């Protein structure tokens, strides 16, 4: 078998149309040419695909059994052809976490890169927080933008001590803070320290933002003797919504403004003095030679001009 999927397409069209004449019209070929293609495919397979009569064309038992395989060959052929086209093209395949559209630094970077490089076809694809690292390793994306704890702990896919093959570029960092509802004991406090949180019920972030972040927050709450509260939905917004309904505090990653997406929320944001937990917005890629558009994106992100004249350059590692 060669990699030409034309015979398989012909077989599938005849099976669908139940007529060589109609199939030939759909494929824009002559009926004799289509018949010859099917006969040659049957010869190479070693069995007949169709029972032919003067009135109808029906699949043989072997033909019905072969349908799934033929569809798979056509799909794989189309995927391979598209992949080859992408490799040769000057496009940028960028993987992001779905919620990152609400992070201003992320959208500033991708929007301004696209505006500055109109010759590049920018394809932004959303992935889950665990899968996103795999698509970069598997070359399904050139680069990805993720949120990670500033300390690369054992659960971090970016932990170089554990052999991570991914290169990182830190764009910005945020200190973890706290949201409290009005009337909460800390709502009027001019400042909050980690000691103030001892024994306090605090809604924690779940694994939706990545196992490394969930682990780092859990470890921090344990260190300060707080009482972490696991909730049904562990994303940053659901945590705040749940905390307000139950009059408890909630962990804040620092990247999202809930008042924009949830205008009815009346939670107050509090910094935690001396908290040693930060998260970072990070660009990641494979440690290998990059395609031109991907290398241009990395340098664009590193220079920091996309945030304005006062921006600091990114930190590569």
C-alpha cells in the first residue's frame, strides 16, 4: 500500500452512493476510471468489496468489514497532509489555557504579536491545564502560555531537576492574595499577614488550574495552619462565588478580576503581607530549533515591548 488515499475515497463514495455512476459524478471522474480504481484496490486487498448487478451495487461482507479501516486511512491521510502543510508554513500554533483569555497580559501579548506580524497565521487553541504541556512536547503546538507556581515543585511539568525538556520564559508574576466577603472578620483590616489566617476557613483553588498550583496552594494553607475548604468547582471564579455564598475567605491567584466577569460579586481583595507564594505567567517551548514564526514570537515576548515602554523584558530559563 502507498500513501495515496484516492482508492479509499473512491471505495467510500461508491459505498455511500450504492452506484458507480453517481459516485463517479461526485468524484468528478469517469465511470470506467472509477471502476478500474476499485478493481485495482480489490486486487491489492485480495477480496471483493462490492457485489455488482445490473440494477444495484452492494457491499460484500468483506467490504462492510473494511469500511471502518478505509475511513481511518482517509482521515489519517488528510491529517498527515495538513500536518506537512503546517510544518512548511509560516504559521504559529499557540496553546493556551481556556481561562487565559481573561488575563490581560496574555491577551496583550497575543493580540499585539498578531498585529505586529500580519504575515503570520496565528492559531490559538485552548487546552486543559494538564494536556497543554503534552501538546508542546508532541509538537502539536509551537509554544504555550501557562500559569505556574514561581517555585517549580515536584508536580510541575517545568521542574528541570526532574528532567523537564521544556524551556520557559516568565512574562509576569502575581502574589497569591485573599478575597473576603463584606462583614468578614478581615474585611475591615488595613493589612493581613499569614498569621491572621490561622484556623480560618479558606476556599482553595482546585486542579483545574493545574496540579502544581493546587499543590502549592494546599501546601501554603497547611503551613499557616488555615482550614482549606474543597468546593465542587475549583476554578478561580467558582471559588470566589462559593466563598461569598458561604461567607468565608477565598484564595486569589491575582490574575483575574472577578468584578469584570461577575459584576454582582461584592468580595474584597486583600494582599497577604509576607506571603511566600507567587504564580507566574510563563511561555514554554521545546528546547530545539524553532520555526521562524515561533522564534519570532519568543523574541517578541522576551522584549516586553508589547506591554508598553515601561515593560520589563521576560526572564528565560
